[in-house]
């Protein structure tokens, strides 16, 4: 059985989860669900990055221990993922004892390679960014251009990773594996950055107590990226396994896909593969950097008062609507915009009026004209709906394989739109009045079979809605994960008397 491991970033716990982190995780979940549908053994990894001075100071401001702060925020990420129907397999936390063991062993491998050395770091330090900046990169009075807060002058010994030693090896990696960084325009960004020449980067901080001490120098704490990126490896351990690098890497490494926001592309596409090379382990297969979200064409921010709360969105509109809009209407990789009017219009048009109403009308007619019985019959190969439905799985699979959820959703809608048009043209209500029961059955069967196939093909995007549709069609599924790709073959709707009276599977939003 093919294996597929996909990760979200390990989200920083300085605050509650926001829409950006929800967007990444919804997309990763859809990819994982599609792979499970195709029969792959899948591992979806998410989790939280919980060390660093920013966390330490946030906890101090709340007057609680740092670990308590991390526990509370990590629980909020977990709660939101359940609300969004994220079916993750591993939730990796960098404060776990098993993670510390993996980090120490990885550090030792890189140390033994001679790629870590003691140097000196001097400059203006932003605690929010956990980064040193040159004066030319800051605003007036040494204000951070990202957080708009004063930076702190630091002059301290730090340990560095010899990133510069991996310039040629990284360039070879990018040349031999052009698919390693996606989309292509993100790859070009990385190539241009690397071409300018790589500099060694600091992997430790002095005078920071909240973190993993360096094995060779306990007065220094590992810097967030050298710590957090290894959380992907820690997550590969089975629950009963001893924490060791060899155990973690045995089954699932290398990771097939790291799905991230474009703001952390450099760390995943440059620093991370170099670290893997240094430790002597295979490099992850792909890094995909998606775009940012805006609201009504403007960048979201607390100061602008236009931040979208993912909890509020789910509470107001439901999980299906939120997942559908952000996967179907925003092309993964590009920046995307949220407009409430467009959100409501799109979701109502596609899920309520198109697919949902099609199912409800067809089932109501089946109940009225056919004793609510799905007939046993064969639909001709040249039937217009069958022709569309039989071509669809291959087209949708190609879109999902390339993470083109927008295209996959649009393709599925062509089938439901054609089915609505077919229903109007064939007019089973007229056929029934004419006493042509056989024709009514053929019309309703072909439409309901189209809806069934559409529901399965859409299940990675809207698993709850798909499950509700299939239950109304007589399936006794307790989980959408019991579906498989073979079920999208035409003719899978079996003859049966339906038990549940038809009711709308998706209520219109207002």
C-alpha cells in the first residue's frame, strides 16, 4: 500500500489560532482525505511549536507558568481542528520529552559532521520575530517593520549552523528535483534567494530559559527553528516506541509534503533540507508554499479591526461552508480574499441551490412517484450524465494530485449542473402523468447516481456534507473514511427502498 505523509507547520502558541493557520490545516486535511480515498496509508501531522522567548514573555504577562500557557493554547488548536473536521493522525508538541530526545540526537549528528560552531551574534533583535535585524531593515528608532514594536540590542555568543557549506548541494537539489518547491513561482523566489549566497544562521540564544538547552552548552537554548522543524520527525514515532531518530525515520521518512504559508518558505526550502543533509537523512520530498488571506481586498490585522475569527465563522456558517469556500474559491498557492457577500453567494449557489436542491428534489420525486425505491436498472453508456460522470474521476484525480482544489470542485459542479438541466429537460413529473414509470425511474436513477458520485468526489473538501448525502441515498456509513475510490464507478447506486425521508442536506446561508 502506498504511503503518504503530509505536515502542516507546527503553529506558534503565542496566541490563539487564526484563520491563516486554519486555512493551511483545512488544505492539508483535504489532501490527506483524498489520499485515503485513493487507498494510500496516510499520516497527517499537525501540532504546536512551544519554545522561545516570545512564549516565555507571553506567559509572564499572563502571570502563569510557560507550560500552562502552552497547554492552554495547544488545546485551542486541537479544539478548532475538531470543529473544522480536521482528521489528523499525529499532534506534535515541541515541549514533549520525546521531542527533546529527538532534538538532542539530531543536534549530535550535525555537531559530529562539524556543521555547528560557536560564533558571535550582534544586532537589533525582535522578540516577536525571534530574529536579528540589520539597522537598514528596521523602521525609525529601531522599530520592527512587522510587529511595529521596538527591537532590543543584543551582543551575545551564539552557535551557528554552517548553511554556507550547503550552497552547491542545495542548488543541485533544486536542479535535480524541480518539483521539490511548489508552486513554480515560489521555487523561483527561493532560487533567487540562494543565488545571492547563503550565510550561516544562528541556532541558539543566550539568556533564554524556555527551550531545549544545547547538549554541549546548557547556558544556551536551541533557537526556535532548529527545535521546531524537528517536530515533524518526532511525530513519526509510534506511541509505544522509544524516542530515537532511527525509530522515527524507519517507516514514514521522508515526508511527502510540507504544506506551509509563504512567510516560512525560506526556513522549509533552504534551512530544513540543509539540516537534513547535514544529519545524513534523506531530504523531504516536497515543500508547497501557499498564499496569504485578505478580507475585502485588505490585509487582515487587529489594528484594522478586520480579523476573521475562525471559531466565529464556523459557529455562524458551519464547517462545510467554511471548508468549501476556502478550498474551492481560493487557488492554493495564490493569495486569496474573503468577502462575506461573495462567501454567502458562492456557498448558497453551489451547495444549497445546485447540489443540495438537486438531491432533495430528486428524492422527493422518488418518494412521490416510485414508492421511494431506487430501481435496479442499467443506464446506457451514451447517456449524457453517465458520459460526464465516467470521465470525471480521472479529471478530478489529476486536479487533486496537483492540489488544485478549485479546479476539482469546479469539475464536480459540472456534473451537478448538467443533472439539474437534465432534470428540467426530461421533466419526470410530466412522464409520471403520462404513465411512463420506466422513464421516470431512468431519469431519477441517473440523477441520483450523479449526485452520489459528486458527493464522493467532493468528500475531501466537504466530508460532512458528503456523508449526509450518502446517508440519504441509503448508505449506512458511520464515517466518510469508509469510502474508497472504486465507489466513483458508474452504477454503484444499488436498488433499495430508502428509509429516511428527504430533507435538505445544506441550509441556505443568510
